[in-house]
C-alpha cells in the first residue's frame, strides 16, 4: 500500500492467526476432556463419514501431493453440529454368566462410592438416530486393519482432521499447529490411561467396574491413533520450516512411543486378569485334591477347579477375539499359556496324589485343562506337533506315560 512494505500489517495478521489457533486448540482441549470424562467405553458403529476422513486424508495421492483439502462437504461432519443426545448409544449386555462376572473382577473393579454426576447426556455423541440412518460399519479400517471404536476415538479423529485443515490454511504457522497436535495427542493418551487402566472412569462416568471389554476397546482406540501418527506427522510436516523440524519430530516421536507403551500396558493388564483368576482357583485346590482320596467317584466330570478355570479363560478369549487384532490376541494368550503351564503343573506337583481314584481324577482334570490350552490362539511358536505344548504336558507324561498325551 502506497509503495511501502507492510511489515506491521503482516505482523498483525500473524498475531491474529496465532490467536485463532490458540482459541481453536483451547476449545478442542476442553471438549476432548469433557468427552473422555463422559465416555462409557461402549463400542459404537462407525459412520461412513469417518471412514471417508481416513480414506481422503491418508490416500497415497494426498500424501504425495500435499492436497489435503479435498474432503467433500457432504461427507464432512461439523464438530459443533454433533448431536448431544446420548440415548442412542448401544447398551452393554449385562446378562453375564458367573464365569464372565468373575473374569471381570480385576483389582480396580470395586464399585465407585461416588454417584454418577448427571452424565445422562454426552457432550458429543456419534451414535445418534440421524447417524443410524446412514451407512455404518462395525469397525474403522486403516491400511486393511479394522479397529473397533468408542465415541471419544472418533471425536479425536475428527479433531485431528480439523488441525490438518488449519495447517493447510495457515502454512506459516504450521509449527504452532504441530505443537498443539502433539499436546492434544498427549492429553488424550494420558487421560485415557487414567480413566481405564487407572479406573478413573468408575468415578467420573459412573462405571461399576473396569472390565476386560473396556480394556480391549481402549487398546483398540490407542492402537488406531498410534497407527495413524506417522501419516499425520508426514502430512503436517509438509509445511513445517526445516529449522523447526528436528525438534518437532522428536516431540511427535515421543508421543507415538507413549501410545505404544500404553497399549502394551493394557495387554499386560489383560494377562494379569487371567493370572489373578488362576490364583483364586488355585487357592481352593487343596480342598478339592483332598476330596479325591474319597472312594466315591460318581461324578465323571472334571473338578469344579478345572471347569471354572477353563470357562473363565474361554470367556476372556471370546471377548478379546471379537475386539482385538489377531496378533494382539495371540501375544496375550501366549503369555496366558505359559502362566497356566507353569502355575498349574507346579500346584499339582506339590500334592501327594497316590490312590487310584485320586490319580484318575488328576488325569481327568489335566486332560480337561490341556484341551482348553490347546484351543487358545497363541500363535504357538513351539516346534512340537502338539499345539501349546508346555510344562503341564511334561507333568502329565511324567505321571501317566507318553500314551497319556495322545
């Protein structure tokens, strides 16, 4: 204007743009906190709009060209237009068997003393009546892998797409956008850990317990975000100045590592649930073994110890197999198999089981437990032809000969 350089105007515009980013970020941080605090960790169907976000943002053409503004308006979801009615959320099936209820009793499942503070309506809910009229999928697919989702995971995905829009519209402030993306990702990961692994959801959203299903769904959400972080980083860093890239790359990479650690801790907790249930049953085993020496053997069934234990591990297998990716299920049950073999064989070896009727009952229990172990999806890395061969098999051979394992 007037032949003069517009430094002051440019500075004002830059300041206004940064203030806009700060406002948008603060708004999203407040909303994702409220969404997480109201999350009940119930699986929801994924409306097609969210799959469209994934397909558009992470298509090879978009990544190579940097053209990331092509999401059609009809397929976009306005964050502020999302429904607030929580009535359409799918309800969890409460008709659990005794085995199911027992498996869910982790060390943080004590019912909350605090009342549910009026969370009958969620701040942001994806599963609305309007959404159900649209096509929906049971999972969100990325690179051929399906992820089961809860409300907060889809909300975060939408927010990330909005940060990418800001990054494209304000390229000179790309570094500021990347820093805020790292901040919201860190907050989401930390708060999710507090609510699920730390059992905070029992206080803030009124859950009576944290179940294996809750843990599995949290793992799926965390695994999904961990999977897309490299692509988000690639998209956002198209606009970042070279002088800022190294520091911001380190920040994003630390966030990704935190997500991986969190996912692994969830899986460790799932293994711990089954270990704790096994120890509970083992505490009652001396009384059961003592009864084996009685001459009466009218019941041809395995003992209550063997039946209850296998029923509970079968329930955990069904829950995890329906929710987690196959390789995660195998990694978890690989550890469960090792624990079962070592703990059960060690427990049986401590007892003096000498009478013929006691030997018969021991044989019956071991065969029943091994049948269950054989069926567990561990990926079986053993060279043996027998699936999930281990110490309990060796104990069986030692007591009853090689023919016993046939």
